[in-house]
C-alpha cells in the first residue's frame, strides 16, 4: 500500500488526480476501522492531516464555510451557537477521543446512511464543496448521496468544505441507539426551523439507502401558528411525526426492524418539533 502525504491542498489535488484510487484519510476514525478489520485494502492512502487549508472555517457571503478537516470537537466548541443542530449531532459521535479526531468531511466521505452529521446538514440546506485539478464545484447535500456509502464525488475529487447557513431559528437533533453516544444510530432525525420564512428543514438518518428529507413534513410545517406562536396541539405534533415516518425507507437489520425505525422516527419527529417550537415561542418573550 502506497502512502501519500501532501503538504499543501494543491499537492493533495495533484496526488488524487495521479492516484484516483487513493483513499483520503484525516482523522482516520472510519478508514482505520475498515483497514483494521480488513474490510478495505486500497492501493494507496492519501494523508490530509498536514493541510491547514481544510481546518479553517469562516463566513462565505451569507453562509459559513467549514473546512472538511474541522473536527467534531471544534464544531461543538466554536460553532455551537451558529450551527446548533450540527453541534448536537457532534456531541453524540463516538467518545471524546473520536470527537477530537473525527471530522464532518470524513463523515461525508464515507456517505453512510447512518452518518450522524448528515441529517443536520440536510435540514439546514447545506452544500458540499468538492475540488480537483479540474476545478471546484458545490453540490447540494441532498444530491451528494448516491446510495449506501456512495456519493457524487468523482474519482479525482476531494471534499474541501461544506457550506451551511447560520441557524435562522431553533434546531434539534435526536437519535435512537443502545446508548447516547459511541453507537451507530438505529435511526436519527434533525429539524431546523426558519421563523422568518415560516419553514422547517428536515433530515432523516439510518432509515433508507441514503440520508433523506421529509418533504411532506416540511410542507405541513408551513401551516403551524407562526404568527401567533401558540402552543402546538398534540394533533399537529403527531401529524408531523407521522409524515416524518412516512418519508423513511428503512430495512430490517441487526440494529432494528423497519417497523421499529418508522415508529421511532414518528416519535423523534414529534419530540424535536415540540422542543424546537417551545424554543421559538420562548425566544419571543
């Protein structure tokens, strides 16, 4: 196995162009597991850990551009106020050691349907910035996932960053697992309210071949009492949860049945809506 260790982003793109089969590695929290269990044996590893360009974040017009190498710990500590939903998801990832090493860029690169970062990015309407020696493109995150552990990345492309608007309102993330962290989600759900436009974004994890949105639930959210900020009736909360569950495409596997996932998503959808709505109501007082 060849080991490539570029010192600059341009060198990394050149190396990826010359070795399209090379597997990028930064934190290594996903890649090393696959190597250790002999599930993957690439011809080359492309070590991105020396590239400061992908460890930076800052404003890019009206959105935040977050480098692919920014760790979960930094998202929690530095971006929790701007991206609360993503920070909530980051807190459920692995152990403190994993959060100190793992990155959202790596989560996107693995393209797992169970990736904890994916639902908040879907709910927030993020885009993924990818680059090669041919140029740079920005892909809506809903179009980035092509199938289980498959993405829209071309063989010569690397993930440079993701771009996401700062939270316009309350955000929530919740997942079901055998414990709160250090576990692959049985299912997960993210919600982002936008009181200005009176809309809601959604993201479903671990309940389909790719992370999914719940479009009918988002449409239903436009009918909520945004102007009056009245408490939500139980019927509205239940209906929102039903629409979230209906958007899922789960299967039976070792972590849970399809029926259980749908039920759990109905509960998570209702809970997160109630929590986010109460935050929205309290913000007005």
